[in-house]
């Protein structure tokens, strides 16, 4: 794709120049009002900065830009109306272009952004949405100059996360059951949440574990309970769970650990369904490890569909350099994500999910543009 920028007085003045330099198939990607000239900051003139482009490979796939043959207007307001009308006409064309052009046809600064998203394993459809937002900004927004493309991409990413992020239905559910595959770090994460409620919010917490498959898991939770001065009960059935919840009726928060099993075994899911009392107010949080492939995460979520999942909880961020799955989950599912676990320290390595946090993970802090 060839890009060229023009500084003109009117849009009508720019059209012949664009046709001459880039041809009949050129598209206007962006226009912006600027001030030029003057002396010591005074007497500057109103101008238009017009950015146009031509992509020879996509010429047959898009409509031609209509010729603007009107005489150059003398009234600035008329000029602004003409620019606005043309921008509105071209917005749909630019959106269509995003679907047609390949990565090598993108402007260099957008190629860098797309490469970063690919490295972070952001899915193709989510990448396309972000690139589309970068290529179809309004005239009032800052142009995608090389020096600020990375920051603009980060801001657009935060906006996209905020638009798609589903918020938890309750601030702090009283009873929460944590489920998920083996090895995702449920027990350690439960200890972090318990410690946070106890140390930071002065809440009375009760711990329940149904993970009787691993003796070490029971002992681990009892160890955390002893350190935090939190009572722990071990259960094996739905009746045990109901009784344990009754025993903890004076607790502000009750956290329930379950055994990690092969998520592809349907009998494991059935065991969990039978464990949870049908008439209880237990919230179910599905724990996923960010070290897993995104396709496996989707299968896990689908496998647990028969159990109403209230929230997702993501762990082991510190064990992977890829954060794209967080963004994919936000954009593909309407299940809230409250926490991301980022290490083994209790209770410190438990982060509240925010658009800023996800953007930091995905884009990084370095300005690559």
C-alpha cells in the first residue's frame, strides 16, 4: 500500500493531486484540520492534512472514490461540510478494505501492531477488529502517525476491552465453588482470595474442600487455614456440603475447593453437578490456566456448559509470555473475569482484571512504533 499526505486549503484542491499521484483508485484514509505558517505563532492559516493511499492488489475489490468537481469554496464552513460528507462516504469503504488487504499491504506501523498481536496469540477476528478501529478513526481523532501508533493502538484496545468486558453480577459472592481441570492452581488461588478477604477486608472466611482425591490438596488447604486462622472442613457429598455451609453460617465468605480432573471426562462434570445443592446460592467460578492453548480453554468452557458458570478465573500468568487468550476470552464469551493470578505469593499475586491491565499484558510497555 502506498501512502501520501497532502497539505491543502480545500478538499477540492486535494482531489486532482491525489488522482495525479495515486490514480483513480486511490482512497482518502484520513483528513485533519491543521494550522500552518505564521510568524512567532501568530497569523497561522487554516489548512487540511489529507492522507490518501492506493493498494493496486485490492483495486478490483473496492468501489472507486467519487470525483469531487465542485469549485473551491471560499467559506470555511462549506469546506468543513464537504470534508465531513466525504469522510462519511469513505468510512464504509475503509472498513471493507480491512477485510481485503493482507498483512504486507498494511502501513508499516500497523504491521508492527499486528505482529505483536499475533505473537501474543490474539485470535484473527479480534486482531481484525482492532486494526479496523485503527484504520477507521473519525476526523476529530489523532492521525496514526508513526510516533504515536503504538499508544493509539493501546487506547483502542482498552476501549474494545471495556466494550466487551462482562462485569460480575455481585461484588463479593458469599459462597463460591471453584472448579476446573487438574493443575490449574485452584487451591493456591483460593488461599490468595481467602487471605485477601481476611487481611485486607477483615472478613470472616470459611474454607471447604471436596478434593479428597489428593491428600496433599487437603493438607495444603489446612495449612493455609492454620496460617490465616480460618476454619477448614472436608466433605465428600452434597449432604456434607450443605451441612458445612450451615456450620459456617456466621462466615462472611465461604470458599469451596474441588478436585481437578480430566475435563474431557463427562462423569467428572456430573460429579460436580451432583455435589452442588440445587437450592443453594453457590456461585461457580471456572479456573483456567493461561499456559493452556486457547483452543483447549474453549473446550473446557464448552465441557462445563451443563454447570452454570458465573465467572472465569485465570491463573499462571507468570508462567507464560502470551496474554492473547485473556483478550480472546473477553471478546468471545460473556462470562465475567474478576481475577488474574500472576504468581505463587499469597495473597499478593492476585490481580483484578481491568482494561488497562490487559492492554499492558498484550501490548507491553515498550513503544514499538
